[in-house]
């Protein structure tokens, strides 16, 4: 794989416009990576201004083109059949290309344009920079007309490249621009025509312009003149009579001229060559006739053999076209046919002497068909019928390569006859058949070909019972085939055993069955033997032994007999398999949750031994070994395990092994907060699971409550001092778990606030719920939007709360009290203690600020040791000395959790 550099070198008068195929863009030279076979095309355009004017059919105007790349003239896509202007290949989004001219009005303007855009492309026409119309979607050639007002005006056609940049298929085309009332303008499309040889053809042009207008028709660039089969060569309508393939097919163009200019247009004429009907149908020996609403005709455009075929005539609604001949049967008719029609409504039919034999309908490509023509003179007709008038199909039928093979298919005049013979005899079946030679024969036995049996007789030597069955013969020739009636062969002879009994192994107490299959002349009789002694009553084709025991062990055989003799089977032995025996039992186990447990059993017995472990009597999927390992056991794995061991002789099940799984406690029902009035009873309940025994310890503010050791906690004659957070710790030998906090509040939640003022101090009080937190807020003007907190937040320890507020010179102040939601927030330090360096004898204070559910507890430490009595948010040290140098920190805790502050260093100099 390597890059190859390509350079496009235009001829004089041409410019390179871009690459297409496996290389896109307009870079020249360009590089392409040859990782496979590739096709690259270089595109060129005429570069002179005259070439663009010729392509636009407006040489009377002065043209310019520009933008990011110029328009160019080309002949591959056009409207007038000659050439048109095309946009260049633009490679980047938002690029554009324009072509423009200046005209002096007033006057009519007409032009044809076509657009093949990619996403967001736009083709726009403007007058003096003002858009008049545009195309943004895929559009075939359209004619546009405008009236240009008086004065000088700039006409511009602009192609705007869309947001997605370069697409090789994105382009716009412009053709047949005509301006002014005097210049010749061609207003219609000169359409290409495909006609049959011998047809009259007319080309007509619609042109306007200052009179007189002169017309000159050309064929393949050569002026035509009236005479022979040409008329109207210098008029607006050209007629070519009785067109021929070699003389008249080609490109027809017209030049319309006056003193102001010239307009041109061109179209192709394709002439389909006709062929004699008999030659087209490839059966020249027959006499053909055609009729209906339009006759069939021979043509060379569409055929099966690549030469010629017959085609139906042109039809409209409820019309038909037929072609027919007469022949003498019997024989085989073969042909190819094809249709382009409306399925189920229009048909191509084959009729034999007026009787429809076959038909096709729809878009059907060439398909072969063969039919047998009966004896006598027969009329063979192919008829195409059109019953539907609105269709997109060609509504045409074709016929080709007709052949007729005289003769008749095989017919059996004397079939083979049934026979009954003794075993060892010879048998002959024979047949007599008529039909066109050569005749081929194939004998079959019970539907299967008999090798080498390909004559009128079938000889079977020394037949046996296996040769019995049905015999028939298939007779065929080039016109068809037939199978004879079946002849039955019956062979009377000695019994033949076709399926021998097989040895059996059964478990003690079970069943054993021996079976035999035999052929021979009926009736057949059976006698089973054990150790060559007849078993009384054992005369069916099968012998079944029930509840077998060791005494049944032996050699079994059967004698099959009829009037012609007997046959003795091979010996089939009966053995008894003993059930398994357990050598060791699985052992019970006790394990912790998450551990592994293994049960094992040892067993002996006749192979094969199979194993299936059971849990509480149900099979465990995939547990089919002598040992069972359970990983990461949980409480739901606890229970009884056993092993079922089996072999053909029976099965045995082990004793149960008990798996006990011990697990730590888990709370499935949390205690709930309650609110009671003083003197009432409060009740808390917790639900827990885990290995027994479970122990309970209820706590308030992280302090154990003496005697509170059950799953329920009952508090009688509750007072405000009982309010607060309650939790319970549940434990067993594997661990413990602490419940969520449940709050006990005592008293009514409704508030009554009292205020007294003395010496600029407001004293406030309200009834409270013990254990609940409150926030006092104030503002001096009720119209103010916000309330201000009066620190700190207050946690009620009784049924009343009192607060003082220094109001200073305020003339008035408004208060409100908020009952804060109960939270179980752990402590969080928001302001850490700060390190300090002081001189000996100085006083030092460390402080901490924390949030969390109240109450918060503080314990200061020095070098990791608790400082007695240092339980406030501020630690004050008086007259510090060098011995006080060290690391200070504080542990903040509540009933939810605890947290330690950052270390603060004290250095005493």
C-alpha cells in the first residue's frame, strides 16, 4: 500500500474543475493511497467566455463568472440537447459560485435550470442583488420566466454550498437563457423519441422572437432539406416519414434565427428495427397471422436470443392483440415469453384451439414454458389483453424462440401384474407402452429405483421375503413421462428375523423386556426360551419379565415359525444390577455467614453410579458429584442436606446433614420517634434478626439505660427530663448493630411566647418540648423581607425556655420562634483550632466551631491525652510555661457520632 500522485493537465481552452470517483476535491496535483484497485476521473471545462455564452445559449449578452470557483460549459447534462452551464465542485462549507450578466430593460426573461443539491445547498436567481426565486431541493429541469423592468439590471445565478461542504454529486445547471422581446427563444422541450421502423416521426418547436424567424433542422450536425421522406426542414415542424434504422436514427437539432440572434435545441431519434414475424419467433416453417386491436410485430430491441422477438401491438383500455398459427399434433410446444403489465389485470395467454392453457401477468422477465399439443389440427394463439388504463408498466408482451417437437408422450397399454411366489422362486414383471421413440424405462421397488432395471421387463431371481412389496415402472421420452400402476409381489417362505433381541440389565424387583421382529409368510408364531427351555405362555413377539430376581438371570432366545419352517434368534442375556451401598454419611456442620461448607459421601455399587444432592428434599441444580461445596453461605442456606446415589440396580439416599449458619444481628424494624404529654407512657420497639441469643441495650444520649435489655422499651410517667434521642444496641457472638435514633419529645408543640423589657433588655420565654431545638429570630421592621437569627440555637432541657436580647436604642423589635426539625446529624467541625506561639506567662485560648444534632460534647486533649474538665468549645490556658508546649486537639461528639479536630501546636518560648 503506497501513495500515488496524480496531475491533471487540461488541453488549451479548458480548465481543470475537480476529481471524481475514488478521489474527491479540486487539489491538483493530488495524492491517492493505493490500498486497492481504484477509479479516478479528472473533470475539465471550456475556459473561454464564449464557451460559457454558447452553453447558456445567450451569445448576445456579456457574461462573467466568479466566486470561489467559476461556472463552466459542458455537454453531458443539458436541456436543449446540446450543452449547458454547470457549477464547479466546491470543497468547503459556505463557498459559492456565480454567473452574471447585465441587461437593459424592459424585456421578458426566461431560462431553464436544474438542481442536485446536498444538505443545505441553495441555487438562487437575483436581479440587482434582490433574490427573485430559488431551489433548495432536488429538481429536474424547470422553466422560469420574469419581466425585467426598464433600465440597466444585473442578472445573477448563485450556487451556495451548504454546511456539509464537498459532495461529488452536488451541482446546478443553467440552460437556454433568453432575454428581450426580439431575440429568438425556444419555449418547449424538444423530446427524444423511440419509434418502430417504418413509423412517421414529427419534431415540433415552439419559438418566439422578432419576425421573421427562420428555422433550419439538422441531423447529426448536417442541414436537412425537403425531399424524399423529409418535409418541413425549414419550418417549425419537421416530419420524417417511414423512418429506417440506418438512415434516420441520430441527433436532430433546430436553429431558430432572426436579426437579433440564434436559439438551438436538439433531441435524439432511436429507431427500433423490425424483423419478419416468423423469423422473430424462430419458427419460419409455420404460417403466422396477427390481429386484434393492434397486430404483433417482429423487432430487435428486446429478445431472449439476442437477435429478435415478437412484440404485442400498442393497446389502450379493454383491448387485445394476438398472434397465432396452426399445427398438427401430437407434439411438444416450447417457447419463452415476457410481460410488462399490471399484475392480475392485464395478461399474456396461451390458447390451444380456443382453450386457455397458460398465462402470465405483471413484471415478468423471460421465462420458458412447455405444453403438450393433443393429436389433430390445433390452432395455437398467444393473446395479450389490457383491461387496466392507469399503469406505470409498458403494457407490452414479448414472445421468442418457439419450437415444436412432433410426437406423443409415453402411454402404458399393458401394466405389470401382481404375483405371489414361494421363497427362492424367480419372478418376472413386464410392461407394454407406446409413445414417440426412444422410450426409457426405470423400475422402482417401494418407491426406490432398482439399479440396472431399465428395460420393459424386470427379472428377480431367488426372491426372498425382503423382496416382497410393490413394483412399478416409469416410462419417459422427450415429450414426458408416466408411471405404471403398482404390482404387488408376495413372497411365501421361511421366517426371517429382521431384528434380534438384545441383552438386558435390570435392577432387582424391576422389569426386563426382550423383543424380536421377523418377516415371513403369515401367520408367524413365537416361543421364548430361557436356557433353551420353553417359557410357558411366552408366545408374543415381546417377552416382559416383572419383579426380576436373581433366579431370572440366564440366556433368553425366541423361535419364530410358520407353515414353511422356523428361525431361532441369537441369545440375549439377562443380568441383575445391585443398588448402591453407602460407606460413609455426610456430617452436620455449623459455620459463620460468608464461610464455605463441604459435605462428602462415599458409596459403592455396580457402575455407573450417579449422584444428586438434595436440599430440604429438593434437587440442587448441578450438584451431581460425591461431594458438595457451598461457598459464602448465608442464613437461607441453613437446613437439611442429603445425597441420592443411583445405578441401574436402584438407588439409596443418605441421612440428613444439618447445616447451621450463624450470622450477626440485622435490624429489620427501626424504633420510631414518639411525642407524649407529661405523665403518659412512651413505647419504643425494634425488630432484629440474627443468630441467637440476641442481647439488647437501650441508650439515651449514648448512655446505657439500666435494665433496658429487651426488644421493647417502655417509659412510664414520662417527664420533660426523659426527652431526647434513644437508640438500641443489639449484639450476639458475631457482632453488634446500633439502631437509628428515635426521639422522645414531651409536651405540646404549640408555643406561647412572653416578652418583658427592662433597661434595654428584652426577656423572652416560651413553653417547649424537652429535647427539641429552637431558633429565635427577629427584625425591627415588619416590612423587611428577611428575619435575622438571634444566636445560638437552643435545645430545650425542660418544658420552658428563657432568652434575653439586648435591644439598645431600638424603638421596637419583632420576634418569632422556629421549632427546628429533628435531625440525626453527626458532628462536623466548621472552624478548626489554630496553632500559636507565645511567650512564657501568656494566656492562650484554643476554640472550635462545630455543627450537628444537639447536644454536642467536647473533650480537649494534649498530646492525645484527655485534659480533665476541658469540655467546652473554648480551651483557656492561663500563665503558660514551656511544659505546656505540645499538640492540642478536641473530640466533638453527639449521640450520632464523633469527630476529632485538626492538630493545633502550642510553642511556648
